[in-house]
C-alpha cells in the first residue's frame, strides 16, 4: 500500500499536542512501547535504552514487543522509510528477533492509514508482526507466540538413578525449571523461581536425611555439593528477581551442573541405598 502525499503530510504543531515520544518498559519477556505521535522522525524519538532492553530480552529466549500508538500515528514518507532501514539494521544480526504486536485503537488519528505502513516495515525486516485494535488482544497473541520450551531442561527417563522417590523429585525439579522459562511475565518468572528454589531445598534435605539414616560414608562430600548447588540456584533466583533472567543460566545449572550431580553423587547414593535395603 503506497503512501500518497497530500495535505495530511504536514505534522500538526498544536501546542498542547505532545508528539515524537516513545517510552519503554520491560515486563518478563515482553517489551512494552508507547509511541505518541504525530512523528517528525520516529527513529530519533527512540531512546538509547532500547539497546540494553533488547540484549536483556534476547537472553531469555523467545521474546515479544507490544507497540501501542497514542494520539496520532501520522508520519511523513521519508521518516517511514528511515524507520524501515532502522529496523532492518537493528535486527539484521540478532539471533532472537521479537514477535511484535502493533496496537492502533480506533480513535487514533490516522491509525487506519498508517497501520499497514508500520506493519510492512516490521515484516520487511523479517519480524513476525500483526496489527490489533486493542491491547488485550495484542497481549494474548504475543504471549501465545513466544511460548517456549528448552530441550535441555526436558526430563529423560535415562536420567533415572534407580531410587523411585529421588527420581520423582528430580523429575519435578526439571518441570519447575521449565515453568520459569515458560512464564512471559516477570511476576510469573519470580513465582516459578521461588517454587523451584523451595522444592530444591526440600529435595536436598530429603537426600541428606536419607544419607544420615543409612549412615552413608560419603555424606560430607555429597552434602558439600548440595551447598554449592543451592548457592548457584540462589544467585540465579536473585537475578530473576532483578529482571535479569538468562535462559543459559538455567540450562547450565540444571542441564549441566545438576545433571552431573545426579549422574555421579546421586547414582552412588541410590546404589548404596538399594544395597543396604537388600541386606
């Protein structure tokens, strides 16, 4: 759809109309942007903080953006072309591109005219995008599109160590870690992180009680590994609370560090427990 020049190309300069404003806020894995036009040059209105936001969100895996236009969506053709170039450059080498919802409510000035033009800019930059008339619909779509599952946090039957109770707890730990990455809101991430941390402490306490009851000879070494695991998970949980969730942190913790503990220390414990019970 071409943009035809005409009288509407002029940018209104009414004193009480604030324009060329873009504000950002991050909530979980979604970047919320409020764009208040009309726009003389929308690229110049983008605050430099966008770079840090994108870097932080990309670390969480799949992420989304909701751009809500307010007041007016009017922008000159040259500025629109500049914005298209900006988007292509911004996301050219980005591994994790966002899913973008553009919200043009019916009362937005020139919204009907400009919505297809803005959408084309995002699509031409290789960004999955759609236009919506209200925020609620945009949020539902973005949340459904950025749902994710990390294969490194998937429980596999080969992880079983031979003790039914411990295996069931290990399976639950993997499940709770997945919930953190699946959460799209910061509140959901924090709650899921708390549930994982609490269950991890309960699980490790169960193992330590078992070792004491069986008079397990390697209890000190095993317990020290537990302290190290809790300390690392606590660090990750604090990062999540401070809105710094990094997908790789969880994958490294559960898919590498905790898995290694399961394959060595926990497997030895299970063998000792089974041997003790059989005698």
